[in-house]
C-alpha cells in the first residue's frame, strides 16, 4: 500500500496541479449534490487564493 501511495503522490502531482484537483473535487461534489453552487465557488476561490499566496511566497524567498 505504501508503494502505491508513493507512486501516486509522485506522478499525480506532476500531471494534475493541486488547484485543478481541488476544482475537480468541488465540481464532483456539486454534481453529486453534496455541495451547493455558492459553496463550490467559495471552496474553489479559497483554495486557489491560498495556493497563489504560497506560490508567491516561495518564489519571493527562493526565486523563480
């Protein structure tokens, strides 16, 4: 199980950005009916906004 998780972590992160994965998860839950459209927008914007701040801080500290 640990090998499978390691493989998935390594390759999924390369091919699917975290932002896109968060959007897909929120979209899937919205289609399923577990998340309302207002919550979908809030979850997606919150994650994208926080990830953008992390990316900017990393670029500022370590350069591009």
